[in-house]
């Protein structure tokens, strides 16, 4: 027995148990005879032999560090034909591991999830098996399938093991099925999520602006927790960012963490964030609603909001760029406004209703005036023009014949006309709509 159950290296190919049937059979017969009890009160020799032959395959699947004294006792019980006792030892090993999963999750974090400040180590030890299974499911330490099969094991253990007066007996096949389920759904080396101490996170957010390694550590902890808690954390971070009373460092920390997860937000999390945003609108909380719009914009998640809100964001950013472009010292002031509009268009689709304003602002600023163009902002303009949709290309080609400032500049200033033609050259010919092919041919520079 000892050769099989010493904690082996994980790369050992198999678990080998000795052939005990020839030794156990005479001993069991002598024992029952000495007590004047029929031999058939215990499992038959062929039942013991079958269960024993299948044990190595199942035990091999149990991580070495979980093959403790309970597994040893289970094997001894099997060798003796006491499958009801073996069930009890296997279940005890499963319960101990489930408790350890809760500990690894974080005893101090569980009260925050359950909203039960009294939960502690003693509470964990006092939980009934059914309560422990329910807790593990709430913490996502086991899934719904795990819960279903382990709950069946719990009922089997209560009704047919030596833990309580048995309602019947179990045979070798039922024991092997029981052990297989305990191994697969509890005694495994599956990833064990760890809870995030939200109180500590909140304190850290408000303390000082995160350094890179500090932010990455919190991101790692959030990544390792389960989905339901991640959802709560992101909603909390959104609330901090939108709260006018939050310090600027806390707001920057909150948005920095959320940005790193912007492409991995679950549907439930997206829904929860939109619900919070809609609550701000319903309450008429303009300060929080405006901050919430900035939150979604920064994360590149404007598509989650209404078309009207996205339209307003794009047209507002476009008009601000035009206003700065037409203002004093425009070449110096344009870059940040151009960069913001570029970031908006990179992460979000420009609503069709906002495309005319968007295209006019970009092309007007990129064409410049009689003094030239903002060299620092030009790369942003060029990238946006290259990304124009077919409809945006059509709007761009129609600008010179419209009653607009840029049309006046193109038609009256040689430098503006040349820069406009250079912008047209950035457009892929395949993107030009059929109806605009002639205008494209008119303005594209000749080779």
C-alpha cells in the first residue's frame, strides 16, 4: 500500500497497488467465521478484486498533494470489502478540499460577497455539507455540473455510508462511480479563483495614483477572480469614475484598470454598466451622466449606448475641432482635439447621422488655410481619411461644391487645393462609391 500512496512526482506514469485479494480473502473468511457471521455480509472476493483493479486509474487522476491519509483509509476499506466506509473516506477528502478552495479564495473576502460580516473560519468549519456546496457554487469554485454531481454524492454518502445508519448497501460499481465523481468535481487541480478584497482595492484607489506594477497587480487579482465578482468590481469602478466627489487620482486609477479589460468585458458586465448609465439619465444627474459618457468613450464601448448619444459625442468633438481650427493659434492648439477625434473613430463606428459633420471637420482642418496646416495634427487627419467609409468618402468628394469654408479655400487657394488632392490620394480607389468615381478621378492627383 505504501508504494501507491506516497506523494509521488507528478510525472509518474501510473499508480500501482499490490494484489491484495489472495491475502484478504482468507483473513475475511476467518474473521467472519470467528464471529459466527456469514461471509456474505462483506463484499465478495470478485467484487473486491474488481474495485481494487480500478483504483489505480482513479487515484492517478487525483493530484499527488491530495492523496492524503483519507485516501489510504479508503484503499484499506476497499481491500476489506467495506465500500460503505470507502465512500465516507472519499467524501471526507472531497469536503476537506472544498473547504481549502474557500480558504484559497479568501476567508476575508467571502463576507464581502455574501454580505455577511460574521463569516469566518469557524463559520466555514460549521457549514453543513449542503451549505458548503452552495457556497462553493456562489463563489464559482465549482460549476453547476459540479454542484449537481457532488450533491448526488452527498445524498449517497448520507444514505448508504457508515456515517449514518444505512438505508441499503452499495456495490463495487457504485463505489467506483462515487469516487470518480468526487475526483472529477472536487479532488482536481482545476484553477482555483481567488477573491478580490474590494475594501483594500477601494483604499488603494483613493490613496495615490497607481504605479505601473501596482496597477498590474490589481489587474492580475481581478483577472483571477470569478466573473460575478468582476462584474461587481467594474460597476464599482464606473461609479467611482462618475462620482463628482471622487478625487482625480481615484478616477484615473479606476479608468486605467477598466481600460485594460475593455475588450474582455462579459455581456453581463456590459449590461450592468449600461443600466447604471441609464439610471444617471433617469435621475437627471447630468454630472454623472457626462462622466459616464467619457467612461464609455475611453473604453471604446460607445456602441453600447443609444445612437443619439453616440451621435452627440461625435458631432460635439467634430465641432470643437472646427472651432479650434478657426481660432487663434490654431496650428498649436489643434493636435489634442484631432487626437481625440481619431481615438473616437478608431474605437467606435461613426453614426451615419454624424458623418457629415465628422467628415467636414476632418477635411477642413486637414486642408488647412492660406498659412498651411498643423503639422503635428496632420498624422491624425491622414489616418482618419484613410479609414473613411464609402459614404464618408462620398461626403468628402462632395465638399468642394458645397457652400462650406473648406470649399471656399479649395477653390480660391492653390495650397489648400493641393492638400485636398493629397487627402483624396489617401483614399483607396476600391472604397470610392460608383456614383462618386467621376469626382474621384477629377480630384485624385495624376501620376
